[in-house]
C-alpha cells in the first residue's frame, strides 16, 4: 500500500508540531515522524510550552494532546 503526503515533518518538538499543525489545519495531508518515545522527548533547546498562548491557538490542546 502506497500513501502520499503533501508534506513530511521530521521531529515533534515545538517547531515541528507548529509546522505540522499549521499545514494540516490548512488542509494538507501531513506525516509527522519523531524518533523519541513521545513528542518533545528529544528536547535539546530547553523549550517551554506557554499554555496560555498555546490555548489561544489550539483551544482544547489539553484534551487533544495532554502533556
């Protein structure tokens, strides 16, 4: 079985997630891959999730993808 995607995002850190989410929300078929056990597990830049700002972008992020 062959699947086709409009975009492939490598990494599920803050930038990869933002990129994949934005493209999927725009209607693109997106494949996101991550080598870690869970999104952000390979965090090497010390990123912090600012939940107030994130909630404005993805209102139900806590229910959809609890961190």
